[in-house]
């Protein structure tokens, strides 16, 4: 069974800056995954790509047909993929 989200050798550049370089990702049904890293590591770019707001410059990305993508600012969501952002006060 293929993963619900799959990315292979993903790269996104903004001018001379590589936001993502050679990223591989696979998320299976029922799996919970978090993305952590320092500022500028490409976390937001990755989520923008997953939700279709950003296209990879190279590599392949596939979203399963049964996946419901959404961005949210709440902890609880319907079944699917959601991004929860934290902004320190």
C-alpha cells in the first residue's frame, strides 16, 4: 500500500537560497509526524508544498486520493493533514 504522502528528493529554492534540498518524506495511514527545526530550516516551505501552495523545483511529491488537506489554528481537526503554527507572545 502506498504512503498517504510521499516526497522524494524534494528541492525548493528562493533565489540563491535552498529552502528544501534532497528531502525524502513518507507518511502512512494512522501515523503522526511532527516537523521541528530552527528558523529558516524549511518547515513552512514543506507545509506550503504539502498543501499545494508551493511547488517543488525538483523531486516528486504525491498526495493520496483519500487525503483531506487543510491548514488550521486549532489542535483538533477532522481526519486528514493539518498544520498547527505557534507564534511566541
